């Protein structure tokens, strides 16, 4: 396994910052500390810009691509549901 580059380290650090920011806002809003907030129905307590940055960084850091209706990540793939918002604009890391 190779060592991450400086850029990859910075991207991962920013990814963690956004995750922690969303978690803090969730807890400050009275969220259950034993449960995690989710991105379903925008229940992650991030602004739309932060959410887009978070997802884009996640795709880059973890090597996720969406192509031909399938998600590809770490040598595995699975079909997306027909109503998935990811099908509207396929993404590559």
C-alpha cells in the first residue's frame, strides 16, 4: 500500500472537518449522541455548498465512480436504484 500524497492528506483532513462540523451542528440542535445524522433528506446539518464539497471529497479520497448506472468503489460495484439522484449526473473521482 502506498503513502498518500500531500494533496490527498489535505483532502482527507477537509473531509473530516466537514464531517465533524455536521456532527457538531447535529448535536447542538439536540440530536441523539448515540445516533448519527444522515444525508437522507438533507438531515446532515451541512449547507448545500458544504454537502457538495463533502460528497466530492469523499469520491476523490475513497475512489468512488458512478458509470452506466453502477457505483464502482474499491474493486466492487453495485447497481443504483432507478430513482437515484446519482444517475442524473454520473460522477468520477
